[in-house]
C-alpha cells in the first residue's frame, strides 16, 4: 500500500452512522441536537452538520448564528420559522423542504405540531456551533411570507 493509499484510508471519506451521532452539543429545552460532522469528529473545516428533534409544541428563543449560514432539511413533521428584528415574519415547511437562514438573521424555530416530533437535519457553514441568544420583543401576529424564487418566478 502506498503512502497516498494510507493517507486516503484514514483522511478520506467519513461515514458517521446514525448510532454514532454525538448528543454532547449545546441543548435547548424541548429540543435534542446531535452532531454528525464537525472539526472534532470528522476534521470538517467549514461545516457543522447534525440532527435536531424538536418536541411537540416546543420552540427556541429568538437567536441568530452570527456570520454563519444555516440550512435546515425537514425530515418529518411541520416546522414553523419566525424571523425579523421582532420576529414579524413567518413561514412553514414540511417533510422534504429546505430552510435557509442567512447570517445574523434573528429567528426562532417552532414545532408547528402539538402532537408530533419535528425531525430535521441541520448544516451550518462553520465547524463551530455559534448561537447568539437575543432578548427581543416579538410581534403578536407575524406576517406569513411565501418565498418567491428570484430565478424561477413562475
């Protein structure tokens, strides 16, 4: 076996099985996060990926992730997102939907179901899980926003 073969054997593709996710992450009441890919576990320099389960009826407080971009993929259940300086906007996403959260966007994740767990895959654009909690007053009735793709407007 060559040196290149040995290097790729140990420094190449990583497969993290479902039973190997790391629950030792920052937790929010009503949610369970588990890391799959990060610097410590897989050597990822620019990504953090894992799972989040949000209990029925649970929600986060208002927060943002600093300069990081986040992508949430809904596996099961119904996600409700609120965002804006006063969480004045809202949208919902079901299984198979992707949610993009840009840098510094104040937001809140909510399980829109009172009887079903929301299961998601989460990816962030850095190996560290940055969370900045916000003390903001949210509006009582947020405006529902339907996203319009700027490329495919029809």
